C-alpha cells in the first residue's frame, strides 16, 4: 500500500499566521480600557499578570484574561472604553462574565470586556465602535443568574482572542497589551 502525501503545512507557516495575527493586535490597540479620573486622585486601577490562574466558579478552569481592579470599590463608577475600533459582536449577560460586551476588530480579533455594571447605551450587534468610545461602567456582575452582583470586588475583566482558522480562536494574554497601553489613557471626569 502506497502512502498518500498530504500537503505539508510547516510549523514556520503556522508561526507566520500567528505572528501576523499578533502584529495586528498590537496595531489595533489605541487606548487603555479604563480612563484616568480628572477629579478623583484616589480613583486608580491596578492589574497583575494572572494569565491561566485557576478559577473554580462553575468548575475548575483557567483565567483567560487580565482583571483591572478598582481602588474605589463602587460599581458603576469607573468608565470603560473600547481599546480598538470594531463592531459589537456580543452584548448581554453571561453567567461567568456578567454583563459583557465583545468587540470584533477589522483584523478579526475579539476584545472582551466583562463584569460591567451597566452599558453606556443600548448596544446592538453589528454596531460600529471607535477606539476610546464609552462602552459602559465597571462592575461586579456575574457568577450567577442574570443580575447577580457582589460575588467579587469591582473590576474589569479584559480578554483578547485571536482567530485560528475556520470557526476557531484562542485566548492570548492581555497583560502585556495592557502594560503597553498603561500610558495611553483618556481622561474623564468621574
């Protein structure tokens, strides 16, 4: 029996796809997702590299994002803006993510903002979003049925997902992107 030769996809070409996709992520990033407060010097944020840290709500899993923690633990206080241009792909409640909004960039990357207290407006799927546009307000929603709050401190969960081909994508660590954007903050009065 003669072996059939399959078209070879080298590791180099797979790496090139990954590299090009990651370069697009870096090119798309414009603003840190939580603006500076121009009126309250205590309204700061902090974040650590918790990539793939264990989470247990709903069963053991890994943390596919970075949490931006609020110094002022008040839901609805901190504004959340889009880091990139794109279109609303998902909006509404998820048990683990609470009120969330997902923005798909022109480059195909998905930017996920979770645990929002509220939205800036009634977003529609497919609606265009500009980098720096107000999406909503940081909260503590999630880990239960719709409307659940208070299961953890107020924070913003940021996730970034890149396409891997037909209907597949993978999470990438947003920590480094957020470090890059730390000095690229809009200023809001809050």
